[in-house]
C-alpha cells in the first residue's frame, strides 16, 4: 500500500501550527494521548481492570460536571492498572515526569509495597496532590505517603458481611463449621481489613479454614473455589472479598452442586453477580459506592489544588484525630427480593443501608450503571 509520507508530514505540521489537539473523551478511562495545552489533569490509578471501576469512572465524569472542572482548566481521567504492583510503580514514575499532572488518586494494590510508597512521596514532593481511594496504604507505617483516603471503612464492611453471614448460617441451621475467604491479594489493605472484620463478627463457632489469593487471575479465582471445596469438605460458607470473586464462587457452586450446603456472601456487585443473586445463588452482598468515590475524588483533589480549606474541613471535620484523614462513602447490604435469610435487625445499625435487590437495581439505573 502506497503512503504519501510528504503529504502526511505536511498535514501534521499544519495541525501543530494551528494548535490542534485531540480532546479526551470525558467518559473514557485512561489518559488522552494529546492533552489540550494548558489543561491540568487529575489522574485516577486503579488497582486493575474491573466493572467496579466503570462505576467509579462514571463518578469522575459526574464530578467533572458538578464541580465545573473544564471551566477551571482541569479534567479528571481514569488510568486502569494492569493489576500488578510494578504496573502502578511505573505509572507513578511516568506521571512524576509530566508537567500537566495536578493530582493523583490511587487505589494501592499492596498496602506495604515500599516502592509504591516512595513513588507516591516523589509525586507529592513535586507539588502533585496525592490521595488514596478504595485501597489505602498501611496507615500505621506509611500514612504520610498520602494526605487523605476516600472509600469504604473496610473493617466496618467486613463486620457487616460477617454479621450477615452469621444470620444466614443460623437460618440455614448451621451452628458451626468452616469458611474460606477469597481475594486478589491477601496483603492488600482493603482485603485484609475486610477479612479481619468478617472473622471478628461471624463468631468463634465458625473457623477460618483459609485465605486464598488469586492475583486477579479470573481462572485462578474459580480454581481456588474448587480447591477449597475439595480441601475442606466441612465448609459451610464461601466468602468473596473482591468484586469478581462473587461470580467465581457462584459459578463453581453451581458446577459442583453444593448450594444446599454452603452459604455464599460477597463484596461488591458486578452485573453478573447481580444476576446470580436474582437466580438464588448469592445470599448477601455488601456493596460499596464506587460512583460516590469518583465524585468525591474530584471534589477533594479540586479543593487541594485550589487551596479550598473550607471544603476540606467539610470533608474531614475530625482532622488531626485518629483516622480523621478518612472519608467514607457508605455501604449497602443487598439481599434477594424473596425470602432473604438476613433481616435488618440481624446486623449492626447505622453503618449501611439495607436494600432489596430490585431497589438496588433501580438505583443503578438512575445513573446508567450495571454494577457497583
């Protein structure tokens, strides 16, 4: 195929002279290849690629409109990680060399990864605002790597799921037995906090047989469930900690025909997990609000970038107190529409909204979402 290279070069030069750039699609994840001159970016680095982040990206889009970023020469973009610590490290290094980056929000994939921590600090030293969202650093040792955290109180979320599981097991006539918890990484801050919270509240009569990581490999996530069922025939519950663990559990439970002997409780609500609950294969889901995480990320980074102390004080009224740098976005306990085994009075009050599946679907529809 013949290419007119001279013509192509001339066209490119004309485009540069005219100052033309390709605008970013505000609804797309990732960064634009050619950002508009003078526009600064807030970049959101995820811990992988999952429909959970699509809901968060919808929140970034909403926040961009709600807080008028375009009129202030700003935009917010999502950069989906490849699901590895090294991927996050490399991306943080790249952003540190780019002069149009005004703020970075990151869902830290490993809470104690020193290289990630150092790159976050390097960005902050260059004047970039740095926060964590959904996945925090280890707050006991690396709190100074970011100024604020937005997301779920994951210990509270784990406790909520543990309380729900205890009620469900009781309704199924189970007074003792073992359970296994599944997550992408067991050393991730949010996974560890959820698993610890679950263990705390499900009760001493139910023993934790294992915590199994899959490194965000979907095939391995399913294989882990199969392995758990073989290695621990006394299992009475399967606990999904990350979003994709729910459909993996439901699929294998159906495949192995063990639904009558195991309770299935999970975090988050992928579209396929919602369908699995509607089909009677998931007993309860503790659902975060990634949409609101996206909205509040824009709100906070804008306030930090512009020195808006009033907004920051509104978001963090307990600044200086223990965990006063944490902004929580709420939880929902989603249950089947018919004959839910956990009732509102079975779980702690005040930390969540109890919601039947059909009502939850209505909420998703208001924002054009299929998952959360």
